[in-house]
């Protein structure tokens, strides 16, 4: 039940001594551009909305989506550089009527600061003189922390000596339907597998980006 790694060119496995693992993952089409300032405009009646991004990415006639709200926007101008790491993009809500308004994901436009956006597509007039390339490759750095789990089982001296007899008695079918016994080792292993699998499926981390847990080891050891 340990974690191992295989080195290229070598046969077999070797144990990992660190509880921190990092790796690079080559991914496609997932570049996300955060909104760095509050958008200006509601979008009602097809009016313009001003978005502010930290890089020159969305171009005229591009369509992007705000991932939290799922709203799509159609870019209507060339991006304008306001200052270092701040680009103004004017867009309209992409919808089929004029009643749509910007979903600010909260009470004010400030709630949209930090939300991630993603390129969807572009719509260009036929034979247009402009065209743009979106680089589809990207590399993400992934990090995980290995969690450890422990399960113990206790038994009486009599059970330890007569475990096989107790199990044999407990396996009765017609004459013994009330209870069923497993070996102590199986119960311990089942508990460990449940704890491990639940952590893999539903567990949350208490480790921050610097690798430090906010729960002390005294709590986790308890």
C-alpha cells in the first residue's frame, strides 16, 4: 500500500521518501484569462461592456465565456493597452435578445474580479482581412501531498487463540443466520481501504500553496 515511482531505463520500483510530489502536465485548450478589474456596463439593450485583462489575448470578433456564470461575450474592438499588464476589451453579451444583462456573480461588478474566462470561438465576416491564432498547447504544474492512513485492530487472548473456531462457527447458514465473523486482519484491511478510498474520492487538503498544513500534527495524530 505504498507509493512508488519507476525511473526510465530501470526495472522495478523504488520507494518515494517525500510526501510532496510535483509534475508537469501537457494540456490543450485550457488557457484561462482572469478578469483583473470590475467590468463597466450592464449589457442591457445590447450596450457595450468593458472588460479588463492582464494580457493581450482576446481579439476582435473573438467569443469568450466567464466560467463561473457561463455567460458568453462577443468582442467588438481591438484590445487597448492601458498600462503594463492591463488591456481593455469591449464586448457585448452573446444572446438572442436585448433583455440579457451581465451576471455579476454577486451584488456588484467587483464580484467578478478574479473570475476566470476562456476562449470559445470567433465569428469573422467572409474574406475578412484579419485572423488570429490561439496557441492551443499549455503546460500546467501539478502538485499533490501524500496522506497517510492507519487502522489497528485489537482482540482478546482467547479470540487470538481460537479465531479460526469462531469464524467457522459464524459461517453457518441455516442454523446460524444471526451473525457472521471475518478475520481480524480482513476487518482491519477493509477499514483501511475505506479510509483511503474516501480520502481519494472526497478528501480535502489543509495544505497551502507553500506546503504548510494549517492543522497541526497533534490534531492529525489524535
